[in-house]
C-alpha cells in the first residue's frame, strides 16, 4: 500500500515557486548557451533600485566583487548606461565546480529615467559592492512655480 503525503497550501506554493525558479534557470542557460550573469529570478544584472528624492534621481546597483575601475558609466539625455565585466575566478587545475551560480562575463544595463538629467552634475560613489549614482534633474526639467499677475 502506497503512502501519499498531502502538502499544505503554503508548502504547495513554496514547491511551485522553487520549481518555477529552477525552470527559469534551466531555460536561461539554454537560451544563452551557458550560465548567465544575472539575478536568479529575472536574469538582469546588476540588480538596481531607482528612486526620486525631489531634486535628483538616485540609482543604487549591486555589483559585488567588482572594483570601481571595472565599471563604465555614461549618461545621455535621460538614459544611464552601466557597463562592466565580471571575470572568471581562477580555481586551479585540480579543482572542479559542484555548483556554479555566480555568472561571469560582460554586462550592460541601460536605465531610462523619467526626465532629462544635468550630465555635468552627475556623481557616483562605490561602497561595499554597491554603486550609487546621483543624477540631478536638468534645470529645464525641474518644476517651477509660476506667479499669476492681474492686468
């Protein structure tokens, strides 16, 4: 007699999510011809957060294992482009991987911002594997209060 174990609803959804992530990973490998650089779920690297503080747009990108000199940033109009390359880690001739999830190779990420930025005032900083780019709005893109006068 076979024993059948029923999964609870939370465990069932957890297993489905795990299977979906694994299928995404396998399909991404076939599409690219090998393991790709990217986040587990989306395949986009580097992962970024973009927010607006009222005066500027702030972009924070996770680029662990890279040095600032390995990053190339360009700004044109309202587009920030981030380029770089993650090099392969040398492990020696007698070693072999049991699991390889960290991608290697060149990457390019272009982010379109909602408004034009002032290219001359863009600043970038790097700390603990996180790149932060401050992109001030261009003067013509800043909101201005207009005073109405009576004739």
